[in-house]
């Protein structure tokens, strides 16, 4: 199935059409915009037939297990050796020279000395999944997650590996995963963006806005940033002197101007997306304010996410917001940690426990909360970063200063819900935890599998650009990994 973003994929009488036509007295603009929103990108259609783009819900030819996704993006490279992938051989060779070849990213600080994990592993859950003492709350949901120990991108630096996992290829300028999903599926949210990016207060992740960019897809599919502090969405609430009748009249006048302007410039995607964003912003004044208000949650729920504990309050709040957004029909939410939080080149013994403490309880709470609300079966939760670490010491300057260098050739991440197999460990790295060895999952295999769960085919979800059909996997040999499926 080639996904064309036109109204043939939508039921003609959806709630979204009715609400859009009346929201904030902008009905005329809504009707005009949905009628006139047309693509100028190359397509296989005749040149005079224009393609339309929107975020209305779209049907898929294949049965879908998932209809929403929350990605917990751990930027920097969580150490799989110390959290997810125990290697007894490291203990035997601890401090001794590594007997094979290592691909270092930072040769200046490289060491060939093996570094055994300082933290103990234990079998958890009925499935017996071995997990580190660093992540006790994640251990408590072992029977709900699918742990992939054989991830691989093979591009040994942050930017390239981030692009591989976030947009399918290592080159810049491509649409992000959230943009592809909202392009292919639209959204059930009437008054909220289809794709929302919840950024960390510390710093933007590496590559910044590229993580939620629409690339060369129409700009209507770009992620909307939710800030970590109030106001979480800038310029959403009008000042007191513009509320009520004053704003209503201003919007009616803006509607007239925009309708006239778009009639004079048909097919201009950026203009159409801008008008759509004004429209959505008006509806969001009520919807987003309500969705982002955590005071509506019970104290028990807030406590479950770690809200109230200084170490977990901030990240727990964003995880809880992610659940509230998904409940309200948002298609894709990504929750970011700060730039290089997990980049353990040095002082890993002190820094890694802090990073784990920040996210462990909130991440596990999100999975448990979705399950108790009946949402986990249809919502994919992803936890992971762009790489893992090496089995040897970097910065050999004393125990408290040592770290681990980058490793994109074998690392771990977990997924839960949405049709992924629960309580399952997939794949292995070699006996050193250096390279993925059995049942390797490349980034393009992961993307093919993920789209499959959403009822999409990674080769058929296409966008016509420069006389080529572009896809998320874009000619790479991606395959659906059946062993990951429930």
C-alpha cells in the first residue's frame, strides 16, 4: 500500500471534521484549508492533480496492533554492560588486556584494559530476565518488556547513530520517525498536535531540533516542542486584555485574511501549514492547558511516577504528561534526556547511577500506568539511545575517573506494548558485549518491525521527492523481526 495523504483514507463523518469546522469560530478557514491544502512535491499523479496533506486519521490496509507510541530517548549511549547485558567473562579479565580488536572512537583516551561492571545482575520476573541493580524499577516490569540485546547501527558517533535511529539513515535533513508515523497515520487528536517533543531542562539533545524535524515531508508533520517548565508551550495563552470577545473578533478577521491569501497562493505547503498551526493554536488554548495540568492526577499516580522526589520529579512529570497526551489522541510523543547524559567517557561509577535514578522509576511507572488503564496493548513504549559502550576502560586515570567509549556495533534497548513480545530477551552480543552476534537487529530492521505493528509496510509508506519514492528505510534491507512480535 502506498500511503497517499488524501481524504480517501478517512471516514467522511469523523469527529475531527465536525470539531475542526467549528473550533474558535474559524470554521470557514478550516473548510478552506482542508480543501485547499495541496502538495507541490513531485508525485506519480498527473501534474494538474494536486495532493493534499493533513493529520486526519488514516486507515491502513494491514491490521495494526499499535496506534500510538511513546519514545523515551536516552541520548548519549546507556552502558548495556552495566544495565542490560551481563558478561561474566569481563570479571575474569577485569584489568587485563583485551585479547581482540577494539574500534575506539576516542583513541587519545583509549585503553585495552577490560572493565568488568561494578554492579550486580539478577534474574527478574517470571521470565528470568537478567537486569542490573542500577534499574530496580525496570526490573519490576521485566515481564512486560522486550529487551533487545543485539541492536546495531555500526556508525560510531552520536550524530550519525542518532540519525540512523531517529530518521532511518545517517545523512541529515531527513524526516524523523514521529513525522513518518503522523504522515502515514494522521492523529486522533482534535485539538493537540499529532507529534509532540518533550525536551529536558538541562540541554537539548545532540542535533537539537533535527530530532523532531519533518525533513522534506510537509511541515505539518513536524514535532511540537513541549518545554520542561511553565509555560510548557510558549505564546499559547492570550494576555488578559485580548481574551474573550476581543480575541474572537481578531481571529475572525485573521480568518478572512488567510482565506484570501491562500486562495491567491494554492499549493504552498509552508503557507498552508502556518495557517493550520494558527488554527490548531486556537483550539489548543483549552485542550493543551488541560492535558498538561498534572494537578488533575491523583496523588497516588503522581507518587508512582516519582513526583515529589527531587531526583525523579522532573522526568516523572514528563512521562506522566506523555501518558496524558496519548490518552487524548496524540500519535507520537518523544521524551528526551539532556545532551550527553549517558555519554560515560569518564567517571562512570559516579555518573551512571545518577542517570539511572533520574529515569528508572518514571519509565517503569509509565509502562505500569498504561497497562492498568488498558492502553499498553495499543501503545508502543520505547526506551533506548543511539549506542552502547565498550567493554574496556577509557580514561585510565584512577577508578573514580574511568569510563567507557562509544559502541554502535552491539547494544541494548527495550520496547513494550503495542504488539511487542512481553518478558522476552532477543539476540546476543559476543562474550565481551562488543558486537551484536545472534539475531542482530539493525536500525532498519527495528523500523520495519515498528511500522509493521502500526499496520504500515516500510517499503510502501512513501513520499515522492525528486522523482523518487522515499521511505523511512530508503532501500536498506530492513525486515520485520518476527521473534519480537507477540
